[in-house]
């Protein structure tokens, strides 16, 4: 009998992680932040999609807690999938429970957010009953914070030049922490940024990102977000917003710069790395998230020479013929 059929039928399985009803997934709210982060921040080598900011800001995402793990059920468009459990304890029992939950909901089981470590465990547990698909477009680019803060060495020669050009053209620029006093100016800058992009790239769908970034502005001071902006003569030129992913890794959620400002992205990148390095000495890495398969974005992220990549895989149950 196939694994899929086993999990479709095993209502009677006795396990502390099984229950008679579907798992009680609930929409993510700000009240979940502290408990959720207590699971996430102690983890290692997890993907950016697991940061509290990303599950709160993007798409239709729900969470539940089961057997020492936090679970996530996400819907983007018509596609619904689970995320690899985060926490301590027997992950196999928890994943078994997710398979049963999918059966009870009447959806095809799939699970994302699987790193290389998770992939190896899943193959050991389920073997050829599952299919694991590499998702290169979702690999995270993770950088040594010291590299981005200093841009030292031959490989960063071009980046140092971009930054130097910015400094030369904006000698009076200032770096400000995002605050209640300056956030309205950043919202206005962002509105103009999207107007410009929607005119120059009319075939690109910005709706998901727009919804997320304006939700971030709306809830900025309730979410433990941190960020800076670069101003020149009172006008914002660039900003970056992020949050902690793990105890030593900071996730960059949003980064925007006014179009046509030479070196603005190089400047905000370097300045934010320095800001974080000084404010949070425990940070070793900056996760600059995935490239989504966009050639230009991939080239830009690769040009900063990541320390390592967080590999991502998605798991499916194989379709096999039943023997009984």
C-alpha cells in the first residue's frame, strides 16, 4: 500500500501528535509574535519564509502548535501547502500528523521550506515514497555581515566604487533609523517607487509585494522591525527594513531606492550592515532572501558573494498503485 493511502486511512493511529479533528490552524496575528519567535529564533539554517514578518505580511498564512513544534499552512492563490515544522522533538510524528490533516481537509499534501538537512531526514524516513523537488529560485542568499559592512577585498572593488560615487554626489547625506518622525516620508517615497515601476514594467505584478510593504509600514512599531533610511536635503533616497530570523541571522525584508540615484542601493546595503553590526554584535549573517528566478536580481545577489546559500526543497507524496 502506498504511503499516501496509508495516511489517508490511518485514522486509528495512536500518537501524541495525532488527534481526531483537523489541526487547529489559525490566522497569524501580532499576538502570535512572541510565542512564534521563541520557536524560530533558536533554530539554525532556516529559510527566510519562516521569519515572523514574512508569515504575517505575505499571503494567507495560518499557524498551529503541536508536539513542541510550530506548524504553518499557507495559501497563495489556489495553492495550499504546509511548511517544514520548526521546533524540538520528533519531527516525523509531526509530519505524519500533517499528512493526516491534509487528508482530512481533502487537499493534496505538499510541504515547503525544506532545507538540505530536512531533505536528508525526510529521505531517511520515507525513502522513495516521497518526491523532493529542488527549488533553486527560492534559495536564500546569506552573507557575512562583515563583508557587507566593510566591502573590503578585491572582489568588492566595484561595490566600493558605487558607494564612493554615491558619497561624492551626496556629500551631505544622513543615515536615520526609521522612526515615527520619518516613516511618512518613506511611505510617500514607496508610493512613488511603485508608480514608476508600474509605468516602466506594466507586465510585472507588484500587488503582493505592495500589500506586504504597506502592511509593514502600518504595523512597523508593533512588529519588532528594524530599519534605516538615507536622506539628502530632507528627502529620502533609500531605505531597508528587516527583522531577526535566528539569534545570529538578520533577514532583509524590503530594500528600496529612488530610481536613477547612482549608488543608492550600494549605499543602503553597506550602511545597514554597519548599523546592524554596531547595534546587534551577535549578528553574523544577513539573509537577503531569494532571487525568485529573476535574472537581474540573481546577478545582483551573486555580485555580493554570499557566504552560503540556504537550499530549499518541496516534498510531495508519490503516486503509486495500491496492492490491496
